């Protein structure tokens, strides 16, 4: 699958395979707010989504359920709840494919960003970077 925004090309241009560490996507808790259909989104909800760097908006009875990763940040309990295990998937920064809890993925952190790619996109990075073997780029236990 190709990302129409060009994000895949951006990831492959900026990063090298050896920057990534193999891991399993663990999932995490979600910070959740309900936004009624006929109301503006509260600025605190917008700010929480911006600060978290990711959010998902799900249709809900009477409005929208807004979820973002919960990493221990402060929140207004009048607007938000914590949903245990609510951040149950992530999207590959290369192809936008879904990575579910327990799936193999590769993570790289730069000074400004964190990148998560699926195994197929990591293989493409290895080939682009001149390596064809996972063992060339990381050590297994």
C-alpha cells in the first residue's frame, strides 16, 4: 500500500535501517474525550491531541469519541477518561498499514520524532540502504 501523502518517501529519505530497533507493538492506554455532535471541540481536547502527536476520532452516539495515546500526561478529569488498552494499534509511517498489539515492528527515534515501520517497510529500507539481511543491521538475543 502506498501513502498518497508522500510520507513513505519522506521516511525512506530521512532514515537508515540501522537506526531502527526491532520490537513488538505493546499497545497502550488512551486518553479519551467525548465531543457532542453539535458542539465545537473544546480547546483542551484539541491541545491534548496535538501534545500527544496522534489522535483518532470515532463516531459515537451523539458525537465523537476522541482518543490519543496516554503516557502519564496531566488531564482534566471533567473532560477526559483513561481507557485501559485503548490505543490498540498504530500505523506504519512507511505504508500506513496497521500494526496491532503483538505485531513485530521497528522503531527509530530522532531528536524531533519517533518513527514506527512494519517489517515489510523495514526490509525496503534495508534494501535501499544496501543491506538485504536483518542480521546485518541488528543483533538478536
